[in-house]
């Protein structure tokens, strides 16, 4: 299929009305053509390894790997809620197309980064190692992109000056936002890796009362960002289709997505998470999660929850009921730590100070310090957290039982 035919098919399939003559003229003016040379991409691209070995990045190319790809995009929308910029995240899967929407500030696809019109959004979507590039730019060093999938001319430059002036930077994530959460303990991949693994990838974002759009195929831009319309909308709309050449032809496990989003709603009370039209919203946070795991009716005095921020760490904890032994669950940056870790040890020490053995106890910590913003696998091994959590919880626990 030719590129023009592929573009025409995308026009029919995707979600924006293209009948406006003004929009068509704008697209013709802004259009940039790409020869999708996948052989060159494999030979030179920073995304080559992602496409060659997707299971190394996703764990597998079956249902769980597809779940990870979906939640990696959804995590960015949850970050918008934690930054108090969004109130909901919606997920819909239909005919192998995955739709994720939020009402946040909008992905920055219209924020340009230099003399060549390469938007910051495009750079996030096409370069795996942008976080390291941000650090180099911050130290005034020159970026070597000789191994990038697309060669830049000498007259072209890349600068994040405008971005630094218009966006808040507080961590070492790709665009320096904090905190940053994950649904999975496998890896923190970033949108660039997921984009590379998709046959079609479209992002729309409202920025300054304007709706912008950009399209990709297997990590390669099909066009420049272009203005779709003006209005009062908010948020980002991601629409993508995983590459059938890389993934096995088994269905996306929707039931698993329901379970993940139902649990995540309790980690982030007040955030509405919608899966296939069904909404999950928690008012009591971790207490609601305790109730999901409990088999007993518990008196109100045996329910305790506490939230605080201490030394750039958000601590959220709940304990529920009484028993001979306690069922513990621990989370760090949104991920379940199946093997516990230093934050769980701190919680256990704090519970001992009041001689309480609850039926269930859950702790979730979110790091606002860039050094600890990444995924933590199955166990949190950050040494200072144990004392931090114990000291933060001891006094509130004693006050509860006094």
C-alpha cells in the first residue's frame, strides 16, 4: 500500500472530521513527507532495539505485554491528576484500536524546540533517550544524534529553551514532571518505545484553546503537528494500534484492565478511571482497597488512614481490622512491591509502637525527588525510607488509639 493510500485509510478510520476545506488547506501547507525506510530504521535507529526485541521491553508479546503497553500510556494521564491538572482517565479498546483520554493540560506537540520545526511532543515520541539529552542540555553540552533514526542537518538545532520557560521541571523523567507513576513492575518504557511498537499512533492535544494532532507509524512521523480546530476543549487523546508484525494475535485481556484500574482508583482517590465505559472512583482511597481484600466487617475505630508529605515523599497508608497476622500490601510510585521493601518495614515498626496487628495494612509512597522517580521492580530498596515512614506514622498512630 502506498503512503498516500495509507494516509487515506487513516483519514477514514480515525476520529477527526476532515471535511473542512480550511483544514485540508492547512494540512497541505504543513505536510511533510517521509519515506518509511524501516531497513534504515533498524540499522540506525535509537528505537531499533525496541522493535527487534519487544519482549525484552514488555516482558512478552502476548496479553501481558499488551497490557503493559496500554498502562504505560495511561500512566502519563495519571501523572496529570497527581499534578492537579486532570480529573479522569478513560480507556476503550475496540477492534484492536486503543483509545486513552484525559482532561489534563495536553501533550506538548505544538511546543517547538529549535530552528527546525521539531515539536517537543514529537521528540518524546521518537527518541528513547530524551531524559539523558535533557541532562546534557542542562549542563550546556552538545547532543550527538548521529545514531538517531533520522539524520539532522548542520543548519538544524535542538533547543529546549522555550520548553524550560513554559513548563515546570522538577524530576529527571523525560519531560521533567513529578511525581511519575507506573502500573507495572516490569519497566518504565516511555511513550517513545510504545510509539515504536505501534503500526499506527495518533496523538491529539488541546493546547491554548487549540486542538493539535500528529500521526506516526512504527515510530516515524507521518506529518508535522497540525492544527485541527479551535475551541474550549482540554486534555490529550491517544489512539494507537499495536503492530501485528510484533505481537501475537491474541485478544487484549479486558478483565485484567478492569482489575488494574479498579485498584489504581484506590491508590489515587478522587481520580475517575473509566474502562470500556465503566467508571471506578474511590473516596476513601486505601481504606477502599482494604475493603476489597478483607473478608470481615470491621468497626470504625479499627480503620485508620493517614497521608502526609515528608522530605519530598508522599506517604499514604491505611490499616484495617484486627487479626493474629497481617496481610500487607506495599506500593511505590504506583507499582505493587510484591517483596515489600524499606517502606513496608517502616510501617511494621510504626504498628509495633501501638501494639496493633491489623487484618490488612497497605502503604503507598510517591517520590517527588528525581533520583527515586523511576520504577522499583518488586521491592523498594531505598534505605532512608524505613526511618522516614516509621517516624512519620508513629505519632498519628498513637493519637488514633489515644
